[in-house]
């Protein structure tokens, strides 16, 4: 009986360890909630994005200044693996810029960067964020 229990314990530990290795190799970093700094280019300053992740649902709020002009936007979307897609609404637009669109971001394997593009009826452009806070 002790031998059977011992073998079951070893099998359980082996399966758990293998499961951790398989998950670690997927490249999927943990939660993305928190503070992200906008590091797109030197023309963008004081940029902060806050993400909230609830399962695969994402809520986003973003403030940034472009050449000294403030912009505020928010959005909701999803996370599938390391890809985040958010439909955004701009509530404080930069004159001449669109007021809605989509962000598609890819989370780096180490979970410290989000990079991708925004898409709108007027075109697309790059987005870059670096994890901040704790």
C-alpha cells in the first residue's frame, strides 16, 4: 500500500512539473493589469496607459501628450494568448485626429513590453508601451 501511494505521489508530482514546463514554454506572460508607459517616440510625452484584465477581457484608459497637446482615450477588448485587441474611443482628441479606432498589441515573452499598431478609418501607426509600476 505504501509503495502504491508513493508511486501515485511521484506520478502526480511529475505531471504537475511537466504541466508547469509546458505552460512556461508557451511564452504567455502573466496578467497585463497595471501601469504602462507610452514609449512610442520622443514626440509623445507624459503617456500613461492603465490596463485591467478580467479573464480574457481587457479595459484600457490612456493619457498621452503629442507635441504638448493632450489626448485621452478608453476602450474595451480581449486578450488571446499574448495578443491584445482593444476598441478605443477618444474623449479628448488632438485636433484633426480620429475619435475611434482599434489597438492591436503584442505582449513580449518577458511581459515587459506591449508593441503593435492603432487602426482607424484614416490609417494606422505604431504603438509602444513599457510596463511600469508594480
